[in-house]
């Protein structure tokens, strides 16, 4: 997801307004939120989208920012509104140029995998201790274990799972921007080649510093 198309950070007031719009009862609003998010993720995954969770969260972010404008006039099933926004988000995603992933896959060559890992390590070091620990634990497990771990982290922090998800999304977006910048600097340094009077490879080391 490029920096140009990445959503801005969702503010807590926007999120609170979204929950109130879903239901006046806070606990029921949270349940509705979870059901809607799960439905978005399921539909996106069924379309073969590799970033179903990320696009579902982006959809929710966009809806949350629109609630102030539609809460008094919107009539009907609110979940349908989310689905409409999700379709737009997915169509935009399909038109986006490919961008670097947080982690490489098996199709990447060895140099590419190494460079992405180096940039990831550099960007993780730039995070504050709280953010780094949160994001590393958030993505530390798979499938059912991942769900259980995230519930545990939310309980430890004294926050709702939905709030944890938003925090993790913001940190991930910050990491993605950092990694893209790091990789772009490395690519630019390689295109320039060794500078006169500089030992070969200096540009690559500068790129790693991001």
C-alpha cells in the first residue's frame, strides 16, 4: 500500500462516534463492529485478496470518518454501507501498483529478501519500545493462535481488541512507509553506483540506515 493511498490515522473521537452510530449500547456496538469486520474480511478473502484484514480495517477507517456526515440521514442496514465502501476500497487496491511487502515471499531472490529484512530490522529499531513490542507480538502467531494471542495482548493492555487492531494498523503503516523509503534509497544508491573517492558498497550501507 503506497504512502499516497494509505489512509490517515483514525482518531479516537472518530472511532467512538462510529461505535455510537452502530448502537447506543457500548457492548452491543462492539459486537456489531466485530461481526461487520469479520464479514468484510471473509468477503475480501473469498475474492482472493491477500490483504483482506488490512483492507477491512481501511474500510472501517473510512466509514468512521464519514459517520459525522451520515449519522442523521442514513437509513437502512448499516452493514450494507460498509460493504459499499469496501467495494470501493477493493477496487482501488486492485488498481494500485505493486509495493514492497513487510516480509518477502519465496518468489523473491536472495538479495531482495536480505534487503527487505535489513530494512525491516532498521525500521523496527526506529519504533519506540512500546510500539515495537506491540507490533511484534501482534504478528507473532498464525490462525487460531494469532487470535488468542491478540486477545491476550488486548487484555494485558486493558483495551478492546478493536482498539488494539487500530493501533497495530497504524504501526504497520508507519513501518511500511519506512521500509519503502529504505528500499527506494538502496535502489537509488545502486543506480548511482560507487561515488568517486568512496569505497564500493558505501551507498548500500547508507540505504540500510533508511
